[in-house]
């Protein structure tokens, strides 16, 4: 089954996903830090509160009171103190290593750009690829854990303990199709695969009986109806 066919079925099941909250690289970093182990709605509520009360530029984050950042981070779940600290550290990184502007990093070649963004706290290479994709800087199928689980269960890569190896093998398997997709379709792919992994293809107790991909899924086909 091709990725295009998978996305067509997922869009029929979940609907067309809404646009990302932001395409700005630093705002995407902040959006990530606004929530942890929470619903998308809570993360978005925290992000909107951050925009309203503080602002989303590095300068605004650096000028914000720590207590305010903690209050906002708490809207998005646990470890609010740590996530508020990571916001400040990210703003410091932009100021000290990028001269206050991340746009130049977007123009680097793919590997250098990914390395530049992966150094931000709590981001890593998959998160860096998401930033590059959302910003329209590099065409890459950025997969977070839920989306990666979906493509692995569909047989594009084997599930294994080494997350990085599993991630790269899934991307390699999908690379021929990725080349022909524009940014909008790749972003849609990221969102639909993530949504399906969250709602249907869950890590434990997957809802295979409700999955539109079941007939083409080696795992789903084995489960009793």
C-alpha cells in the first residue's frame, strides 16, 4: 500500500487536519514546550495564553517572569517548571548562538539545519525535522512517535528498541514517495499519521476494528474482528 493511498484513507476517516498553529521556527519550539503528555487542546490553550500574556519572540521570552512562564506551562500538563525553564534556555540559545534570528539556520543544507535545531532542549532530530518541514525549509516526512508507530505497523519498518534506527528505516522506505510531495502534503501526512496513532493505532489496545487501514495492516489483519 502506498503512502498516498494511506493518507487518502486516513483523511476520509479523520477529516482534513487544520493548519499548524505556527510555521515560525522559534514559535514551533515554544509550541512543543507548551505541553507534555496532554491533549492537543490543552497544548494549544497554553500556547495561546503564552502569545497573549508574554509573546513568542526570543526577546519576549527572555523578559518574561519565570513565575508567569510556569503558570502558562502548567496549563499544558506536568513538569511545568522544567518546560518553562526550557523556554528560557531556547530563547537564550537563539540570542547567543543564532544572533537572535533563526531564519539563517533554515537556509543551511539539510543535515546542518537539522543539527542546528536538534540542539534545542527537548527537540532532537525528529523535532528538528518537524520544524524544517513546517517552516517550508526542507522536504522531509517528519514523524513523531504516534505516526512512526503507524507506518511501522503497516510494514514500512520493523518496530525495535532503537528509536533512531527505526525512524530512519521508516523514512528510507517511504523516501521514493516523499520526493514527489509538496510541503502541504507532507505536513498533512505528519498530522494524519500522528492523529491516527493517537486515536486508533494506539501503543496499547489499538482500535483495529475501527481502523480504515486494517485490511492492509499485518497486525490488524491478525486481530479477531
